[in-house]
C-alpha cells in the first residue's frame, strides 16, 4: 500500500465534499450549535485517522463519514449520534482516549462511544466472533439503543465496501451479518437496511445464485414495468378522483427473499409470482389515517378481487417493531397474484427508519411495542446462569418471528411470537403464573399447556400450587422468556436434589477410605463419564448410578497410575491447525493425499468438487468439509470463526461424490425408465438410491447419485431437464433431515 502514490490534494477535496454531503443529510435535525459540534467531531476524527487507509487504499476518514451519513439519512438519527458515528473508531484505533472525548463532547457522547468500543470485538476482523460478544452487544442495546443503531450503520457500510477483503473474511463477516445483524435490523423496524444486509450477505456467501437471480430479474425488467403500469393506472385514477394525494409504485422484492421463496417452495425462478409488491403511500392527516387506508383498500379491491386469506391489518394493531401497514394480495391482469401494501407517509417513514422515526412521532413512546421488547431483552439478560450460546439461540428465535395478538380474560391485548403456546402466554404474564400453570382455557374451552394459540384467542390460565416446571416443557415453548425461566427453574431443582447425592457420596468415600476433595471428585466424574459434578451428584441422588461402582473406580485408579494423561482438547486443535498452516496459503487441499490431514465431507450438505467450501474443525471428529451455503455454515462461522479452515478442491476425476437431486414432473408411462437411462447409460453415473412418489399424474422423486464434480452434476441436470414431462430438477443438501452439530 505504501508504494502507491496518492493524489493528496484531490483527496482533500473529496473529503470536504463528503463532509458537506453529511451536513446536508443532518439538516432536518440540526439545532443551534449542532453544526459546530459536528464540525468539531469531524476535525478530531480527520486528524486522528490521518495516517490510516482502508483496505481499498482510500483515506480511512471516508468510513466514519459514511457511517455518520447512514445514521443521519437512512436511520434518521440526530446530532449526538452523528457525532458518535464520526468518532466511533477513534478510541479503538488511535491515541485519543475516552476522557478526551468526554472533555470535548460531554458524558452522553462518551458513554455511547464507550459502548461502541466495548463491543468492538464483534467487529474486529481478526478476532473470532462468539456468542459472548453478541451477548455483550445486546447488553449495550439494553443500555442505549443508539449504540446498536450506530453499530448497524457501521456494519452496513463495511458490508457495502467489502470487495477488498480476503475471501475468508468476507465469508465470516457475511455470516455474522445474516446471523445476527440482519435480524436485529428487522427487530428494530429497519426494513430497508435489513433487506440490503441480507442481499449483501448473499452476494458473498452465494455469489453464483445471487448473480443468477439478479440477471433473471433484469431480463424481465421491461416486461414487469409494463405490467405494473397497467396495474396501478386505474388505481391512481380513482384515488385522484376521490381527492387523495398519493404515490403509487411497484417495488421489486429483494434477491434474498426471492431466493428464500425458491428454496422453501422448491420451485424454479420462473414460478415465483411475487417478484414485486405495489405500494400505495397516502398523504394523510394523523386523525384520518386509518379511515384513508381502508378507503384505499376498498378502491383496490373494487378493481381487483382480493385473496381473503392474505389480508394483514397492521394499522389497527401495529407489529411489535412498530411497523404499520395494510397488506392484501389481489388477482391482477393475466391471472397473476399481486401484493398491495397500503400505508401513510408517516407509516412509510417508520417502515424505513424504524426506531428513530418511531421516537419522532410518539411523544412518549413507553407504550410502543418496541420499548416493551427492549424491556424484555433487559429482563432476559438478567437471568444469571444462561449459557451464552443457549441464550443467543433462544433470543434469535424471537428476532424474526411474526406476531400474534392474544387477549387476556379482562380484554387486554398481548403480543406473542407466532406458534406461541398457552404456556408461553402464562410466562409472558408472570413467571410464577408460568411455573404453576397446569392448563388453560382458550375461548372458554379447556386445552393443554402445549396448545398453540391463534391470532385473536382469549386465554385464561389455570394454575395449581402443586405444579413445578418440567423438562419436556422446553419441547414446545417458543418465547425466550419462557425458555430461560424454565431452564433456570429446572437447574435450581436439580441443584436441590443434587445436594442429597453429594452427601451420599461423601459417606461412601469415607467408607472406602478415599479422601473427599475436588481432585478425586473430578476423577470420579471423568471415570463415570458425567459432564459436570452437578450431573454426577444428581445421578447419585436419583439412584441412576449405583455407588458400588466406586470399587471398580478404586481398582482402576491403582492400575492406571502410569497411564499417559489424555491429550488436551485445545492442543489437539492447535496441532491440526499448525499442520494446515504450514501448507501453501494456509489452505487445506481436498483430495490431496500428500497433506496427510484427515478430513470428512460433511453429510449435512454433501459437498462435491467445484462447490465453494470451507473446513471446520470439530472437537471429536476431525475436520469436516462444508459448503459455504450449507444450512449450518452461518452458525458455525459466526460462532466458531477460529475453527474455520480455508479449503479448496484439487482436480480429481477418478473420485465420486454423493449428492441428491429432487425431480418433479408429470407422470407418464416410462418416465422413470427414461430417467434411469439418462443417468446410468448416457452419463454412466452410479445411483445409490431412488425414491419415487406419484399420485394423480404428478411425479416426485429423490435420487442419490455419485458424481465427479459440480460441472458433471450441472451437465446431468441439464440433460434430465430436457426429458419430456420433467418440470423441475433441483439439487438438495442432504438425504436426512437431521442437522449436524458442531
Ligand atoms: Mn467502523
């Protein structure tokens, strides 16, 4: 980088240009004295970063300016946040201290910067990102939401400018983004940001599919625009006639959401009908909003017939993240379903900027769903002994899910995630109510605890003082609150019982003349293969193990005194790493025997040569090779980045790899025959299994075959697609549904 020559004068001009654009974006919220504060922050940041450059070679200051611009323009944050965004990397990366910041800008700014710096481990490209870091980040969220909003702006800009990063860092950052940042953006109501983060992640984790869908969308663009025009023309006319001021337009759906639909429904791109949605944005007075939205709905459905199952009214009951809108799906020209979203300008701004816009409109926002949610996060974080990864899993479940509305017996409205059960509802009201719940009455009818609630249900909880939380409750509750309460209750109970086991063991050891101390207890624990002493004591108390076994332990202790200690898990991992690191480019070459490194192809995604892959070091099973788009890969990379190993295929034609194809078609005599002929005779591919299901003339089959590489597979797919009667051929990940653990 140092050898490059930079045009410093031109750069200076560009920096000032960008700074002025930032000021312009801040204008709507600027108050007296704000401008000089932003300028001051800019000057400090410029000076502090003056010798730093980004990976692309650009001056580093471009980054804080861009983050501040996103905060102001795309999230709608005010001056304090803009100042913090400009300074967000200063304490972390330069000699400026938090005290300096506090002296210059006061306590509030210093506190936010402190929050941003504390969680910077999350963004540090060199360290591994782990659940504990996520948890730290959520703690700051509970403190001051602006910290997380600025962090999201920071992440968005990094995702937008990731081209110069090495491939494995791109993958890791993209995985973190899809794993946590996009769901957070969603939960905070930042819909545009969420879509962009998802699309950018996909661009790096699944470049080919991303490009494929982008190209397809582009090919049909002109046709789609014509259709949209013919659809919205009549709506605009009538809206105008009835005196509405409105803008009506078609909006393409994100590539990521189209890809999700293709995967979920197992259909080809051509069959995804909702590639776009129509938006009607009304210019409406606050007091007329609801009536106006329904008038517009009436106009649309007079023109086009609505699908009764697809009406969503988030105007009467907004989503927990603040989203308000009226959605319907109607039958448009040429027999095509079209989604129509109706909202006012105020609602539209909330949908774009989420939290910040919400604050702007609500003087006191304590009654908003978002604040209730943040309160819930706070409560959750208080639970003392939840393991960080468990916590994250529980927490994540609640980030994306849709909500249902439930009434209490007194008619109060509560929001719960979709699929919530009667027991979730009980815990939602109060943890004691949940712990003692034995059943519920839903719309006056008696139901079990596990009963799944529907939107609009009225629920009364039935309790008993004899009831205590049970292990199997964890199988059906869905809210993070219920899960963590049940877990901590169970643990408490277990500890209480384990106390008895501990006493029993003490007495037994005395009689065997073994000293009762930590060392011996942990030896016994290992010998009997219990993960913790708590589990050991518990098993003794419940009679699961017989203390007579301890005689064998005593004997084995004597005979194994000379045994070599078991190898340490960490040194084992390091060993394999060093072995790989000593090779060319730190890369594991798959298919090369010379490396003498053991690896297995993972069965959750069945990678074949040509697939984009990485190695993952498991604790007990050596290195496993996964596809970068494996369903498990984001979780592995986001949480255990330090165990990821670069991997690449070497050319090898003689080996065969197992993969699966799902084939659909119209059943026709001899179709299977034609299919197997193409596979076995024309392509000389070995089949491991074939299952076919055909009913009412529709044919569906799954075939497991051995291929050489991706090209080989693609040629085969092409050939099968050409068989008359076949309508779709899709590669699938695994022949079993179970997901593989790390
Ligand atoms: Mn940054």
